[in-house]
């Protein structure tokens, strides 16, 4: 699922290609992706409108429209992404197409159709946004530690992925953050020392910032924005688990060690049983 780095890349991409351009038409091939209004109302509202402002909140993009004080809110589900093409291009898995008057198209791709697009007058009408915790990149160390200490009996990976506690981190980067901090993902928060919590905070910031820089490059080079593919993973430096999970399962910290998997917090978790303690 796209997390902070990918959604930041989507934001930057849309900002570069789609802002303040009149929208001539909307094409919807997967109606279930549209929420908040009917597909017909969605099209009627957006045609002849423009995107004027875009921001990210957690794993969501919020796009302000020029007219009618409305917002387009995007969530990418498990496999979503965005891709811009010329009007006559065919794009696989394109579920919603924003067709601009300059004959370019923004494709909202959703391979398994789990992505969602809302049209709302207030983004906080969407329950997940209304109940979302603070963004991982906005947290101070003091705020981060306070959240963890309030959830001391819970598993550390589960809390990192809990959008009501900390917004924007999912399965892939929770694993990476724990790996870089040398913390076993099986631990509960109360098993961690103050030094480990400090390391976790620092690596949360550094992993998300570095991965964001990688994914902003990837969206320009990876075919149609296919994130977490083998080609995408090759863009990460070799000291990152991203460069090895699903590929060679070699621990980046010691080539003699092998990564393992376990089901933690309901998700397949990659970790090194020797380097993460």
C-alpha cells in the first residue's frame, strides 16, 4: 500500500502536471471507486473545474477545486498510483481519468479497485481523516514517545501502522524503520528502552525522508508508477531492507544473515532475527 513516501511522490507529481488546468472531461471505468456523491455528480462538479491546491494527510491526498468549495480526496488502497499521459494513450488499470483541456490525462490507477476518491465539501467528513492521528513526519520526539507510552502493552509494529495513533506508515516502512533501529518487530512497546525509543524516532524520520526522495525519482522513471516492484526496489541503497525483501532475502547489515518473515499485527513482516533484538 502506498505510504507517506509514495503519496508524497504522487502529490509532487500532480502538483507538477495538473494544477490550475481546466478539466474538460472525466472518464470513470470503476464506479465503486467514487464516494460521497454519485459518479454523475462527480463528473458534473469536476468538468470545467480546476485543481488549485494539494496537500497530503497521512496516506490521503486532498485536492482543492477552484469552484463550489469542494475537495477531491484520494486514497490509493493496496495498489493505487497516478500517471499522466497524452489523451490518446492506453493505461492499464486506469480506473478514473481526469482529462484536461490541454489534452493530457491524469489516470488514477487501481489494480485491485481498492482505491477510493471522494468529492466532499469538508475532508473531515471522511471518518478516517477525522479520526486520524498526527502525521509521522510532523511528530516531535516528545509527542512520539507519549503516543508509544500510552500504548505500552501493544506490539510496536502494530502501533506504528495504526493510523489513529500515527498517520502515514504502513507495512513496508514499519519493517524498514524497525530494521534500521535494530528493533525486533515482535516486541511490545514496554519491552523497549528509552534509547530504543529515541532510535526508533530518529529512524522513522530518516527512513521516511530518504524513501520520499527515492519515490519522487521513481515516479519519473518507473513505468506508470509501479511502486514496490523489483525495479523500484533497486533504486534504494543496499543498506535498506527495501533493496532485499522479495529479492534475495540478504540482511543489509551482514550478508551472512538471512531475512525471515513472520505474521505480526496481521501483516507479513520482514526482519533479521540476528540484527534486530
